[in-house]
């Protein structure tokens, strides 16, 4: 069989240079159209993952020449070594885990904060009517150092009950729900309490004025240095996904996507994720100092510059160039 170069030589002699030039042009376009393939991990199946899922669903990543393989990794601390080792090139992880890892020397950087208000609530036993009635009682959290634990402590500090309430680690949100049902705890700070026992929502954390980065888009500093153009494409695609999420006319499509990725069968559970995502996932996913201040204070690092662990330069440029406004004008 003739080699490719021999074939091209014969073709050039037969047709002159025109066909050869055309084939070379097509070949160049084919190479240019090759997508940047990467593994994109996410550590939540809650509201902060919905923008990512929608970007995949609507083909926004492909539009910008990126082909991500979305992989669920349930623990943010596990995501960090995956990023450092190159098994995952991009990830959504909890802000507290990201900051703690950076302070511990991990070469990673946050390039976006997906929601800067907490969509968690303080769920309590029906007999509790006021926040001060929690004094001496017990609140459950999934794990110490997790988002539920951090926000529980931030809330208690804010209402003057720090060290006046017992905090019990239970392992996960399912275990928290079971402990609540059996009255082993008096309440918990969660997005949703999974229980058939009577309950009361005592505080909506976002409505109380608390700011908190609920999830961050993170990459290794090596990936960010090596492929800033790919990082920009990822952020452009993500912003388009969020625009669809926030569009009320797209609710059916969004809820179907949530059900697909979470594999939830209960309509109520899917609706809860949808409503929190549509309400709290930010139009401009910037890492805001106010949203990480409480986390830094809990870590004893109050006043630490966000540049230590975050870089807003791409997001800020996309805003200045009018990209975000253009995306939403199209909807």
C-alpha cells in the first residue's frame, strides 16, 4: 500500500497544487478541532454540581473544544491527591478542604467559587422554638472539618452559643437523619434532612446573613500554568451551564439532568436540589473574600489573603470583556 506522502505526491502531479493545498487545509482544521480531553472530578451531588452537569448536558464543553470525563469522588480530601497526582485535572471540592490542603503545602489553586451563600438550614426537633434553647443540647454533623461541621460552628459563634452546644460526629447525612429520627440529636445543619420524623427549620443560614463558599473549582498549579487557555474554556462552558440552570423555562431539562446524575427516584429530592441550585449557584463564580473569611477564622488564619489559595483573574477578565452579560442576554 502506498504511503501517505507517496499518495500526496501522486495527487499533486495529477491535479496540480490545488487539491494538495485543499487536503492540507482540511488536515490542519482537523487537528485544530481536536478537543482537550481531561478528567473532571466532583465531590458533591448537591446544588454546586448542577452547573457542571448542565454544561455537559447542553454541549457547552464541546463548543469550546473541551471533552471532560466527569467522575464522582465523594470526598474532597481524596480529591486533592488525585489533582496533585494528575489522575484528575480539574475538580469541584469543598472550600474548607481546598484551603486546608493549600495551607498544608498542596500545589493547587481555586479558580472559581460556585456558590457564596450557604444553602443549608438548621433543622431541629419540633419542641425547640428559639435558637437559645439549643444551649446544652446536641447537634449532629457528618464529619468534623466537613462543611456541615464548619457551618454549625459558624452559626453557633454568630448567635453566642459557641462551646455551649455539643457537636456529635455521625459519619454522613444519612446517619444524621437516623440519629435525628431516634432523638439522639436535637438538630443538625444540613441542606436537606432525610427523615420521616417531625422536624422544624429554625434558621435558613443564607437568610441570616452568613456568607460561605459552598464549593470551589480547583486545579493543580501545574495544570493552570501549563494550560490556562483550557482553564478559560472550562470556565466559559461552566458559566453557560449555570445560565441554563438559572433559566426558569429550562426547569424540566435541569431536573431531568439532576435525576440522571444523582440517580434519585424521588421527585421531591430532585426538586430540592433544583431549587437550591437555581437560587444559590452564582451567576459570576468568583472567590469572594467575605465567603472564605469565616473558614479562615476557624482555621486560625484570619486575614490570610485569598491569593494564597485562589486566582480570580480568568473570571474577572471574562466579566470585564462582557462574556457573562452576553451569555445571559441570549437567554
